[in-house]
C-alpha cells in the first residue's frame, strides 16, 4: 500500500477499519487515473480481468456484503449465469459511472458501519456450500472482509495498470497528489 493510513482517534476501531478500507479503495481508483474507458477495459494478461471490471466487481461486492449484513435482498442479484457480468462493463456503463456508483456504496457502507450498536453484532451468512450451516459473522468481520476483498483486487489492478503503460502505484500516487494540489 503506497499511501499512509492516518492513526485513528484513540479507541476508534470503526474509524481505523474504515480508513484502511478507504485506503484500499484508493488503490483501485488510482489504477484508472488518466485512462480512457477503452484502456480501462483492456485485458493485457492471460487473465480475463480488466481495471474497469475490477472496479465494478468490487463496488457490487461491497454493496452485496453490506446488504447481507443488513439482512436485505441484494440490489444487484448475481447467479452462476450472470456472475461474469460483475467483471465487465455492459452497454452504456462507463468507468466514471462505476466510480460514482462505488462512491455511493462507500458512503452507505460507512453510514451503516457507524450506525451499528457494536462491531460484535452479528448477521447470518447466506446459505452456500462454502459456509457452515447457520453461520453468523460479526460486523467487524464484515469490514475486515471488505478490506481483504478490496486489497486483493487492488493488487490485481496494480499489475494490470503496470502492464498497460508501465505506471506503478507509487507513480499514480504522485500523479493524484499533483492533480489535487495543482
């Protein structure tokens, strides 16, 4: 992670967890800095992954997990036949649109995490062959899982971006800082 996550206020575990999640989101956002939609949709490796597809997937996944924790139906229902669509832009979708969608998801995630009475509160996991029957997880687990998921794909994004034009995460951090200050 090429950016520093500031220390939380003493004892603010939620703030610390949310700051680390936001830092990982930043890595993915920076990966598309200065690219066109066409460039962000390129798949320069043996993988089917593109930067645009990673953004969409992580945004949808975050939203889905928060809805699961809220015990709400998923706004975007994916199944075995549509799962692949979470990894690519469909007709009319743009990187800017996905980033705007993700910004909304991120705000709702933070609002939810800050609103739960305790990070020890639990929610049931969906029935799936990879979860134990009647499994529950804590809200703390939820945020840690979102950090894990986002960080995993931020790493993929680093490799894809460097494959596209040679820019590393450190170069992109500098470009983002320069744009913000300029």
